[in-house]
């Protein structure tokens, strides 16, 4: 599991503007439905940070929603947090926009 760090000293050029853009995008559409290996769950945007290799990581938190019956299994086996790369988040939004 990745750990998001929000206080790294080293930042790649342009990464702060990317972080700002992703932050705004995630605040405007904070929910994602994610098909995990343990079932499908609803997740809400929590925060953006950096992993150990200084790549942007978006953290989502599992929402315990009765519509998604796998939520308890997901929470038990995977935990309540789900981490996505910036590319994965943009791909999810692109897929959502095209449907």
C-alpha cells in the first residue's frame, strides 16, 4: 500500500500546478465507484499527496453505502483507504465523461 506524503521538500517542476488541477477536479466530483478485487465500492476523495518516489497519489476513503454490499468485505480485506495515481484518476474521469 502506498503512503501519501504531503510535506515533501523536493517537487518536480510543474507538479504543484498538476496537484492544484487534480485537487479542484476531485473536489468538484468527489465520488468514484471502484471495482476492487474484493468487490465494488463507493469511494470519496480525501486528499492528494506524494508517494516515496515523489509521484502524485490521490487518496480516496471508502464510503459505507448500502447500495454497495461489498463495502464491509472491502473494508476488512483492503482497508478503508484506496490510493490512485494521477493518471488513474484522470483515466477514470475520462471514462466517466465518455459514458
